[in-house]
């Protein structure tokens, strides 16, 4: 009776390899050079990210789960009826599981739309959820955020909560964050809500320990991506001539993460038929992670056509879960 409660929408997706080829060609021609953070998460990278999430210095998952446990029922009570919950980038659904439980406690049933690029991950996590909860219906969307929003929009008999958890909004440049949130806004009816997790601006040392961790796990996470280019794009990056760096850029308000070349070097990427020159000290960006002030959160909401109607913080005020209304 699990299958009766499970639907999967598999959207036509551009294959991972051609996206990699296009992104890397584009990113390495940019100034500063960059490699898109989406490529950090191959199979090995996803495992390393699990290790990051378990480090004491990386406070984000713990802080977010605390808020979900403390405020989940209050969140559910903002709705008069059982909801459809759209989870953008659901991954293993570990965090949203806490919310699903809270919504079940308050309203009985939940209809859950996990959206993820990985169909395997989606099927596995949906199966686990369905065997744990009876009054749950799962409509998985293997595709991008827009596919998820569109398919959720086709089932519109319930009020909706669209959730963007994990502080993933921080990995978007300010303009891209606004454009994504405007697309979310378009799906929302007058009684729907958007849940947005934002990491908060804090002392430099706390931030830098979370991203330039003393265990070297985040460094390994970054080197894995370059190693991946060596393997999949027949490149010859010399990992010994690259150094991991993660520093808080106060002005920009984000952690800037990437690799610095320790000498002048030429790198060939055979699959791209491309040669890249790196000068000594040159930085290749792999990820930004924005840290928001409260006015910045309000501004982001406003510029996306929404307003913040609830805002919860963990007991150490490290991270915020914001509820936005259209
Ligand atoms: C959870 C994906 C948003 O920016 O904190 C963690 C990823 N990168 N350490 C973040 C990440 C390096 C992360 N996201």
C-alpha cells in the first residue's frame, strides 16, 4: 500500500555530463574563474557533504533542526487545512521529515512534493517516508525547481507550503536569489506560504571555522570537484599546486570558497579542448554562502514580492527560519 501513495514525475533533464561541460567552459572563462557549486555533489561529494554536516563547527543543520522541532507545530497551525508541502531540493528529506511529523500531528494528513535532480535519492527517501508514515502521500518530482513548482501548481486543491531549507538560498548570487523567489511567488495563492532558511551574519571566526574547518573536510570537498574534472573532462589540474581557501567577505556578506593556485600553471581540459592559465595566487571560486542580516532578509522578501510574516531563530541566534507570505 506504499505504492498507492506514491507518484513520480520524471522530467526530461539535460544529462549531468553536458551540464558539466557547459558550466566548466563558462566558469573557467569568467573573471574570477569559477566552477559552479552544483558540481560539488557527485557521489563522493555528497558523501563528503554528509561528513561536513556532522562536524561540530558546521552549526547549520543542528540549528535548523532545533527550530523545526521547536516551531513545527506553530508553523502547521498557520494553516486551517491539511497542506501540500513542496520541498525544493529535498535530498534525503532528513530535515523536512521533522516538519512532516509536525504537520501530521496538527492536521492528520500531508501531501509531500519532494523536488530533486536525483531520481534515485527521491525514490529511496520517498519509500522511507511512506513506510514510516501512513497518512502521507508523496508526489516526487525528479527535475529542477521550476518543474517542481509547475507540477505542484497542477494539484491545487490544498493550501501550500513551499520550503527552501538548508540555507541553500545562500549559494545564489543576490540577483539569482531574487529571480528564484519571484518564480516561487508566482505559484503562491493568497493563503500559501514560503519557508526560507537563512544563515545569519555573525562573527568572522565562527563562520570561517564552519567553512575552513580544522579537519580539512571542506577542503577535501573542494578538491574532490577538481579531481572530478581531471577524471571526467580529462583535465590535468595539479592538486598539489592548489590550496583550499574559505574566507568571509565582509563587504559582500558571503563566505567565498575556492582554490588558489600556488604557482603559474597551464591546465588542459581535453574533453573541452580548452587550455586555462592560472597565475600564482589566482583564485578559482567554487561556492559562495551568503550570511544575512535581518534587514537583508526583509529586503530579499520585498524584492521578490513577499513579506516576512514569521521569523524563528535557534537558541544561539545563529540561523533563521523565515515564513514569507505573498
Ligand atoms: C548547505 C549547501 C547551503 O553553503 O552552507 C557547506 C554547502 N559548502 N560547506 C552551505 C557547504 C561548504 C552549504 N549548503
